[in-house]
C-alpha cells in the first residue's frame, strides 16, 4: 500500500509547478482529479516542445499529468461551480496557482469560504511572490524568478553574461516543496484522525530559490564574483519597500520588467 492511498487531490493548477506537485502526490498513491476549462483544457496541452504531441496534446502535458483523471468545469458557470464544490467537499487536498484574488471572484476564497465550509481541506496555494508585500500578486514565471533571485548570475560565461537555466528549476523546485508540504499535512491529518484542524500551505517560487541558495553557501560567493565580472548586465531596481533587487539579464531588460508586471 502506498502512503497516500485513499486520499483525493483536486488539482486546479496549470503548467508546471502545481501539476508537478499533484503528479508526485499521485505517485505516492493519491487519486488526483485535474480540473480543466471546457473545450481547450489546461494551457500546457498546447505547450509543445519541438512540436512533440500525443493525441493532439503536447507531450509535456502528458508527461507532467500522467496518472491523473480530468474533469472539465467552467468555474464562472453556477451549475459547474456547484458541482466543483461537491468535489471539494469530498477532497483531502486542493492545489491551485491562480493569481491572488481569482478564487475569491468565483466564491472560493480560502479565508471566507473554503476554510469555513471545508475545515478539513488541505489547501495549497502556489504563487510567484505571495499575495502581499511590494511584489505581491505579480505573476511568477520561472524565468522572471530566476532573474529576480540572482540565479542567472551564477550561470553563463564572461561572453554571454547571466543566462537562464535550461531546466525550469524554479517551477520544479516549487512543486517539490508543495509536495512535501501537502503530503506531510496528509500524514499529520491521518495521525490525528482528521480532527478538523485547518491546513493552509502557501508555496512561493522566489522562496524556493532563496532556501536553496541559503543551503549552498558557495552559491553566494560565486554570485558575488560573477556580478563583479558582469556588472554591465545587471539592472538594479528599487522596489516599494526601499530594498533593491538585481535583475540579471542580457540585453533585453525590458522583457524581464514586462514579465514581472504581467
């Protein structure tokens, strides 16, 4: 018997970070139902790499969403929303990566609805930069977070300057952290025999890299040295709380700024 057998996970997330988390939960034995928009489905169905497709959908989608069931629902439709709420009532875990405030528009906000109507639900909200603070609510694309965190500054050469990692390490790392958080809550809930304790886990992409860099002291040293060599590629920006962040990029700084603004 796998550790999470018998548990139901509802996955409302898109693209990579959230779906990779629910994939790991499925590997651990949970039943995962992926909620998608009717017609087109989740966005990554069309996100094909080198035009590799299976049955009209991208191979990437099938890779990251294997071992899941699909359920089509329009959350703006009252009838579909009522059915989704019944699913939530039966679920143990809910994962989503909508922009902050989106679920509230549909009457599914955690603070005023989910935590009240479904107190045993383990709720995992994945964001780029959290819901508050100077960067709260900004979209957290993998490349943008690699830039803001300084990860790009330890990759590349003297000639190229800072470069994005080829692997979407931010999304994959965030998904792994979400898996650890949700699965540990599942085990805790089982140990307590589902007493009704509320569980609200928030996973932020930029904190994934912050924790990783903190665990590898040599990264900070390498970052300092590389920044000295490539200072012409670093755009220093001052944010609302008067702290400064480096946006390592090569040439097209406006692209990074546009990504952060969404």
